[in-house]
């Protein structure tokens, strides 16, 4: 068992990835195999609003000798914006979290009806059926499924254009209002003795001041960390974010937000860690077993 380092410079760790249990392209088992082939040792599965892939990922991780941390990426609302919260669940999802995830699935169903209605108004007939077509998994749909439907119907040339014109922030198909408030979702995570981490704080197009407010509210609601390293980012912004985390005593995490092979990001891909001192998420007492600090049998 490998113990994790005391800094975020830990190339074997990726704590943010998606599978076919949400909008990822790989099954949980195929994702774990890819992680292992890339030399990762400690990984988290964080599907959108779901832990449905965790059992299959755990079985594959065990076979492959990977250490898996169960998780989910929750969509929540904060001051009228949608932000994402990673809930890490070393003990699994207990009842309040399970109920919360069921509510998230319902929120998605309601939201999908509204997204479909709005896309039909711009000429995508039977939008819901088109988005559902080709999705073989039993999972709630999301905006990427509508993006694919728009491409297949020839309304837009590619997925990027679908988000740019119809589904991205502030566009017609960006339906808000269905998500729980930040504090409510953090309650589900805490009731599972989990650890709440703010996902990709640099991706919300916030000013530094407003990002500080988000981090303040997040910490006040019981959030304990934030993703300092998420995929590719600007080193100056990373350093600035590191300071904002250090000021608040928030732990720092790293994750690729991997969705599909063939793009620029692969499991384990993040920008370099800044020199600003921060404490890695895996120092959290609840993650000691994950980090290989306790409870390990001696080699035999
Ligand atoms: P939803 O969870 O239904 O709100 O869908 C959000 C997901 O859409 C994100 O997690 C990404 O996987 C994907 N997404 C968001 N913006 C874009 C974009 N501009 N291009 C491609 N995919 C995107
Ligand atoms: Mn996604
Ligand atoms: Mn996200
Ligand atoms: Mn994600």
C-alpha cells in the first residue's frame, strides 16, 4: 500500500472522474482499467448526482490494486448560480445522501422536461426522445445528451456549438432552479460522515471577491476543501486560488474531471501544483485509510 505525499504534487492521484453512471464515456470498470494503465494509485469516482457506478468501480479497483474513494458531484445553487460540490464518502452514501440523490434524479427529470420544451421551441422536435436515444444506461439525462441530440439533428455542427448557442450558462437551454441550496446538499454529505469539496472554483466566471464569498459560504456550511487543481488552468489563477484556500483553512484537492478518452484530458491530468503551501485533501482524518495512513495489514 502506497502512502500519499504531504503535497498536492501527487501524480498518482485523481479525485474527480466520470463514468457511464453519468455523462462519462467509459464504464466504471473500463475507467478503473485506464487509471491503472496510466499509473494512478488513488482515484475517486464522482459521477453527477449519482453513486450508481461505485460498486462496479470498487470491484474493478480491487482487482487492479487501485485505492478507490467513492464520491459524487452534486449540482447545487448558490446565490442564483449553479455550482458543483464533490461529496467524498469513505463510508458510502448513508440514508440522507441516498434520499438527496433520489431528489437530484427527480430534479433532473423535471429540468429535462423544461430543457426539451425550450429546445422544441427552437426547432428540435421530440427533444426528450432524441436526447434519450442512444443512452443505454439507466441514468438521468443531462445537458450533454441534449447537445448530442442537437448535433445529430443538424441544428449545430458540434457539441461545443450546442453549448455555446443553446445549453451553456445563460442560454435558452440552461435551466436553473431545480437544484438544492448549497447548505442542503452539504448536509447530505455530512450526514454520511463524508467530506465536501467545492469543484473547479475557477470555472464559474466569478471575480476574485465573489469567489472569496463562495468559499466563505462553502466553509460556513461545513465544506472542508476545494479543487485547487482541476484539469488545465492558468498558473497565476492557481496561485491566487491557493492563497484563498490557505486563508480559510480549506484543504486542496486535485482532479482531472475526466469524461471521455481522446480529448486533451486523461485520468490524472492536472496542471502543476503551485508552491504556495496548502494541505492536501487526503490529510483529512476521515480519509486516513484512503491515504494509506492507518489500518493497513502488514505485508505477508
Ligand atoms: P448538467 O449536469 O446536465 O448540467 O450538464 C453539465 C455537463 O455538461 C458538464 O458536467 C460537462 O460534462 C458538460 N459541459 C458543460 N459545458 C460544456 C461545454 N461547453 N462543452 C462540452 N461539454 C460541456
Ligand atoms: Mn459532466
Ligand atoms: Mn463540474
Ligand atoms: Mn465533473
